[in-house]
């Protein structure tokens, strides 16, 4: 696909990504309020897992917003879109690795970490999908892969909702020591 064919194919997704940007921004605001209300429980020294999960939910929604903004750029060029999506995917994978490493330091037993690791898996799946789309856009500029990008967006949003809900429920039932 040529760059001239790529731009109109991507711009056909304009309304979808406009809705995604608005939804992720609204959810970011709600998450910020929810965390602020439960700040004492989440900020407790022994709740490194809650802080890491709350941060991951926040970052997932930021990544969705960034993906939407990359896809909303007028007259998109395949390499530029690919680089933007690739950077978001790599940052996401690095963030997950850092969070899991810090949680592992706080909790030595792997059995205790499985629910937390499962929640981070959402982000890994989405980041791998983003990376696949980025590589495709960069190498062959096949705008039909934009449909596959929906998987990454939905998985990031579902993951953020799952993580945010678990953090807020856990924060409201736990009491800091």
C-alpha cells in the first residue's frame, strides 16, 4: 500500500479514535478521583502492589489516549504512525517489567503474586498487538492492520478497568497498618 493510499484508509477510523480519546480521558479522570479518595490505603508503605496496579491502570488509559492521538494525526504517514505506536508498545512493556520487578521485591512468594501478574498480562497482550501493528505499518504500510489495533485499544481499556476496579475494591476493604 502506498502512503497515498495509507492516509485515507487510516483517516476512515477518525470517528472511532475520537471516541476512544474521549472515553480514555474521561476514565482517566474517574480513576484519578477514585485513587484520590482512597489515597491513604493505596499510599501505605506495605501496599506496593496497589500502587503499582493503580499506576498501571492509569498508564494503560494514557496509552489508549496516545494511540488515539497518533491515529488522529491528519494525513498520517505509515512510518510516523508505526514509530509512534512502537514507542507506546515498548514503553508499555518496560513499565510492566519495572512494576513486576518492584512487586517481586516486596512479595517473595510467587503464589501471592499470581493475581497481580494476571492483571499486568492485559498490558503485555495489548503492547504485543501494538508492536505487531507498528511493525506492519513500518514494513508494508497495510492500513487494514488498523482493525487489529482495535484489539490493543480494547484490551488496554478492559485491563485498565479490571485493574482499577480491583485496586479500588482492595483499597476500600484493606486498612493501612
